[in-house]
C-alpha cells in the first residue's frame, strides 16, 4: 500500500472515530436533557404530596399550613410570618423560621417528616375505601350483571368461575371463589387483596 493511500485510510479512520464520539456525546446530552424535566416533575410531585399532608395537620384541608414547617409541624405558626410554596401558604412560628425556610426551601421540604394526624389518616382511609368500591363494582360487571355478586374467583385474578359454596362478603358484595384455598388466601387481608386486583379488560 502506497504512503499516500495509507495516509488517506488513516484520515478516514480518524474522521469516523470523531464522528462516533461526537454522536455519542450528543446522545448523552439529549438523554440528560430528557431526564432533567422528568426528575424535576418527580421532585415537585413529592413536595406537593408532603405539603398536602402538612395541610391536614391542623385538621383542615384549606391550602394553609398553620403549623411551623421549620419546627417539623410541632409549633403553631403565625399569619404574619407566612411564606408561599407551590400553591400553599405556610405559617411559621418566628421570623427566623420563615427565613430559614426561604433560604433552603427544597432542603426543608425534602427532609420534612409528616407526623400521622387523625385527619390525614381518615383521608387516606377514605381514598382506600373508594378505590375498593370501584374495583368491586368493576369485578361485579364481569359476568354482565350488576347485582353485587362477583362470580369470578378473585383468588385467580378473576379468570376462573367461582362457586357459591366458597363465598364471602366484602363491602356489600358477595364474592365467589373457585376453591377453599382461594377463599382463605383472599380473606387473610381483604383490603389488600381487593386493592391488588387487576380487572381484566372484557
């Protein structure tokens, strides 16, 4: 191979390598740009969830957090020491607590531990019961009749026919199971069993 030809081959190889490297960098950059908005959305959703729970600490759901977030919701806040976060108004017990929150809002919200409150627990329970009722209603319709009787075996993912001799009552619905084993497994934790149900598209 002539010296000139070898040089051309070398230059082509270097050019191809540079193209591959540049293309790889571009793809990595595009991937990072795609990930950032998603990551930000996830963080905002987490903060919104925490603020919603903190809102219930005083027993009212009104977009006003009257307990001092800087003091882990253990102190009553004051209206004159208020700050905004997302669409919530936060009251703080002292101006210094309000300043600390403003200086590191993300850090404060990320580290905020929400104590269990009766209002928050009641809201959570209501949401679970509503979801259970919706799933049971969907399961009830699988046999074409809305009669509060789920004839498909929930222990078999609603794919098998149940039998009246293996039945139980759940939130006003009679549920049939194909066997005693399915009935007993489902009945160990009916709330979890119903919530875990995947309703077939039929």
